């Protein structure tokens, strides 16, 4: 079994149960799993591979809990630049109807590359549009080649405009087909073992694009298999609230409860307008939230009450959301934005600390995805970790607290990233794919889609 020693780390941020931060730290990995964590002097001095990270800060790999990879193809579309959620969607649905298996594959690799370069080692993606023969398999194949730990969400839309939904009829599927394909994907791909690199989630898109029956049947199907989680959008903005009240006679929180979408196996994206009673219920049931501050600001949806959620013990992770509403995939940047937004929302400079923001990005995201093998650096955990050189320009003068500097100071890229013990970022360069031809291919496909 191959071994890896990472030593002389200026500061090793474990995010373990005691939140240890180790000066002159070291990690010892055997066969993709962390075996020892401590000071350099305490750990073995040799291994099959040795990496000296003097002058670097090292922390667990970041976890992205909500994204739409395919949307890298429709960044900054002029007609959608100044729209709120519903108009934004109605502008982009016709373009997304031109997706192909190739465009899903290429956009997934672009999104994964952005995430990985910004420190992400595990990501969940929500793909809910399947035109022109596209399948979730196209995305899975693309991400596996990138080396990213992946939770692939089989999204769906079944309620077209003719049935009172928001999306055009051309981009929806029958519910029977959705459930059949969901079962196929679970049985073909889902790995519920510890340190799994691929898991499947069932993710009907939103209350305004699927029926309550599909929500209930998806939950029933997911819960008939071990480790399958449920994900959707909820309470994203005021229009979302109004739709829920007009259509179901229920607030979003009550609607989620009515279709069986509360529990430790469920997480909802956004929850910007979730009321206090629902927040309390989420905390009591262990229902998770993917907080997406950049997208919420971009679409003027509001500021999610993250401090309230944390106080009520709601599991909260971060999501960069789709690249047509962010319009990027910098997960470390998203943590900084969450930190700043919480302080602004509460008008309290202590509303969220830098270390709490890092917790959202690591152990918080791991809990939301139902993982106890990522998000922290401790014996028995997956060897997913990132390192950043503290001698970089953005950290000049920040030596007082290099851990807090990761959030207070804008950081665009990591210097090293290991996923499942494999080096995927080496001195700031992605090792698994050549970016220049990938970008050129992606841009050609984006132009074709828009025509």
C-alpha cells in the first residue's frame, strides 16, 4: 500500500472534533486514508512520497453542496444579466434546451476544474435538464476523469407551463421516466462504502417544476436504498414563497414537510426566505441547507439567515450554485462571501467568524452530504486536503492569524490539492486534464448553444 508524508507544514488546520491547529504539522497517508496527524517531529520521517510544505497552510479539502455544472455554458447571457430568479430561468430555459451529451461532458469538466483550483475536493452537482439524448452518465464520466469526489444528483422537471409549472414543456420529462432512470442510476453507480468517490442523489428540481407526487415517490425510492440522499431548491426568493402559497396553500417549509422532505437524508438549496418555524423544524429533524450567497446576491433573492440556522443546529454547507447565477465556481471565495454576508445581514461584526466560515466549507458541507469520512483531517479520514503558500501577495502582513487570513483575504487558487490521496493540483496547476484545449472546446459549444 503506497504511503505519503506531508511535513513541515507551517499551520495544519485539522477541523477535527477539538479543532486542533498544529504548528510545524505533518500528515501520514497510507492507501488513500489518513493514518497519522501531528507535528513533523512526531510522525514517520520516510514514505513512498514525501512533500515538504514549509511556509504553507494546510486544511481539509472544501465541500461544495450545490451547483449546476452545465451552466458554465451560459455565463453572463445579456438578456439574463438583470433578472430575478423566475425571469432569469425563463430567459435561459430555451438555451438549455440545446444541451447535448458533449456539452454536458465538457461543461462538467470546466466546472470541476474551477472548483478544484479553488480548493474543492468533494462536490455535489444538480443536473435537471436532459435534452437531445443527454444523461447523467455524461456528467459522471466527465467528473471521474477529473479526479473529483462526486455526488451526482439526478435532477428532474416534470411540470411544464401547460400544467402550471415554470419551465417550457419542451424541457420536462414524464414522471415515470424520471423514476425509472433514477432507479437505474442508483443501481449502476451509487457507492455507499466509506471513502466512496461517487454517490447518487435524487433531486426533483423545485416546487414550481415538479409535482408533489414526484417529490413523494422520489423520497420513497431513495429511502428504499442505503445512503441515497434527497436534494431540491426551496424558499429561494419571494416569488418562490408566493408560488408555494398560491399553488399548495403552504409555506415552503410546510410544503417540504407535507411531501416527506425533512430529515437527516435531505438538504435544500438556498432557503433564503425560510421562516423561523421552518428553521426550528430543520434543526429538530437534521434537515440540511446549501447556502449560496453569491448567487443569492446576483439574483437579488436576499440574504439567508445563516446565523439563525446555526443557532438552531441546522446542518449548513456552502454551494457556489450554477455558473449562470454566480458566475464562477470559487469555493474559497464563496466562504469569504458567506462570512461577509452574515455580518451584513445581522449588522454584527461578530455574526460569523472566519473559522466558522471555514467550518461551513469543510465539516459543515460534509455533514450536509451525509459524510463522516471527509471534511476533517484525522486518522481514518479520506486523504482529501489542500495547501496554500503563505508567502503569496494576498497574505502580506497577515501573519498574525494565517487561518483567519484564508477568509479575510481574497484567495483565488490553492497551491496543492490531494483527493483520495492523489495529487490533483501541483504548484497551482491542475494535473488531470489540459485546460487550454478544454476551454477552447467549451467556448465553441457555448457559442453553438446560444445560436
